C-alpha cells in the first residue's frame, strides 16, 4: 500500500479487545487492519489458557451488537446467579450480591477466555473492511503530521491515520510511542485451574474468599465444575503448580472447605504474575491505547475485560462513522476518548488496587480493617445495590 494512501486505522494486537475494536470500527465504515505477531493458526484456534472471563450484561450487549456473541457455543456460556464475598471460607458470614430486582436472571455470564478469543477471530475474519495481518511483529512506529507508519515483519510498511496499541499491559508499542504507565507489582501470582465437584452442585454461585496473604475465588462453570483462582506469593505458586494433582486439590479444599464436597483437579494449572498498569495517557498525536495497554486490572473485581470492551465502545463512539469522520486521528476526537475512558476507569482501577492490597496483607490491623469493611457493606443495602449495578451493567439481558 503506498504511503500516499494510508488506511484509516491500524490496530496492533489481535487479542479479544483488539479484534473487538477492529470489528466495531469496521462496522462504522472505517478501513481497518489488525496486526499480531502470532500466526493465523494460533489466532484462529487459541489454546486454553485456564482463564475464565466474567462478563457483565453491558459487555454481553456489546458483544451481541458486534456479532461476536452469537459465535459462542451455548455450552461455552455459564451463568453467575449470585456472588458471595467472605473473609475466610464459604461458611463465614458472606456479603452477597444477586440479580434479584435488577431485571436480570443472573449477575452475568462466565466464558473461557480462549472461547471469546476464537469467537472474536471468527467474527473479524468475516467482517468487511477489516484486514487481519497475522505473523507480523511491529518493529517501529513513525508518527507524522497527518498519518503514522508501522514498520513490521521483514520491513513492510503500513501507513494509517490512526494507530491503536492493544498489545497487552506490557505493551511494546506503548513504549515506542513514548507513553509511560504506572505499574504496581502485587508480589502475588494467580494460579488458575478447573476443578470438579461430582457430589455437589455450585448453584451458579461465585465465591471470593479472602484469607491471610491469599485469596481464593471459585467461579461456577457449566456442569459440576468450577474455576479455582488461587492468589498466593510467587514462590508458593511455583510449588503449587509443581505439586501432584491430588495434593493441589487438597490445598484448594483446605481453603474452601467441604462446601462443594470432595474436589479434584480437572484441567491444567496456569500461573500469572499479578501486575496492574495504568497508562499516563490513553491517546496522543495519531495514536490511542485500548484494552490492557491502557488499563491492566487486578482480577479480584473481574473488571478487566469489561473495562476493555467499554473502552472499545468509547473509542468507536469518539471516532464516529466513516462518512462523518474522514480523519479518525483528529485530536478533538482522541481527546474525547481520553476524557471518557479516564472517567470510566480511574476510580475502579485505584479502588481495586486498594482492595487487593488490603486483603493481601498478612498484618493483623489490615485483616481487622478488611473484616470491618465487609461488615459495613453487609449492613448498608445502598452500597450493595451500587456494587450490584456495577456488576450487572446497564442493560440486563437473557442468555
């Protein structure tokens, strides 16, 4: 493609956020390309990485609007009817959140990350106006007055009026663009796996159990399976991942108790160091950041991908339709996105980090404060209602 004829938007990163953004913008008439260093086979059939994504009704609505939701098979979609938060095991007095009275049958859905990635790729591959460029690692970005140029692969050059970094919270493109990010390493590692509980049903209830220096979440999946998410110091995470399957299941059982009967490991274990990031700016001259490249969340409140989709919607709305916005890299449009996405994310990001630090502490005073916070929330219906609205989203829907 000649430099005199740049396309509208080039997105770096074909994860679910980057692909969703490409779809949303192409549906608005923009000419879009999505580049990724992975080859087409890896993008089309992503490996199971153990992560399960909790989706709000707002996110489900967006995925439906972009044609992605319908590509998820029914057996890949689980429901979260209720969430219970305790300091200790599930038998402790719980702070409960449920969808009763919110116009929804469930708080939200839970879908495997690799299933979402596959559905996003399938939708993107069929979307007119969207070019997928797999196997292309971006080597350099050159920002000019009226367009940017991505140098990729073996020296290929791709000009675009707007470049979007959507290449993870450790974004190399963000660094090349000269944009810093505040980073917080929690000193913890998240170990995720699927466990089976053949003798009891989870009732579509999600549990978040805060303990001394560790957190255990049990997320309901289809059938008598749950996703166990254990957050522990890094050295302990390595030992847990190397332990025999039966010993690992006993460790989960020790933290969770016998609420679901005997537990057994039903899948591979995956470990992810917990680092949260927040970019110092979300947009600049001829560029924008999306997804984790803009805001990389701690998973304790399950906001990460939902905020990413909210950012996709905000950026697409700010850029507008192609027939009314011939230059998507205009500064005023990017400034609208910057302001809106900062409003959407700042309080949630910093509040989540504070919560994660509070309940990760081994100190007695911090544990006492944690108990007081939960007790106060249990006694304040308006607080619970506000949190439930955040969990459910704006538009309850059936699924």
